[in-house]
C-alpha cells in the first residue's frame, strides 16, 4: 500500500470552521481544510506555514 503523508489544519473559532474551496482538478469547487502533501524528510509543523499560504493566499504563524 502506498503511504502519502499530509498535513491539515482544523481551525474553529466563534462556532465556525475555516475551510477553503478547491479551484482545480477533479475536486474543483469542493470544500476542504487547508493543507497538503508533506515533502519527503519534512516535519508537519515545518510544512504547514507553506501549505497554509499556498492554500489560502495568507501567511500563517505557527507557534
């Protein structure tokens, strides 16, 4: 079985979840939590700021 490591953020505030809408591929128009595939050798916490920025167009600060 092929294993693909991914990272995602579930952000909940004031009774609502933050999601993004896909703008490409066969899942275009569907909703998802921001995130993506992890490149080989990287740790999740190192990759989320990059994935968060490319998924949402905003810069993330993880602490």
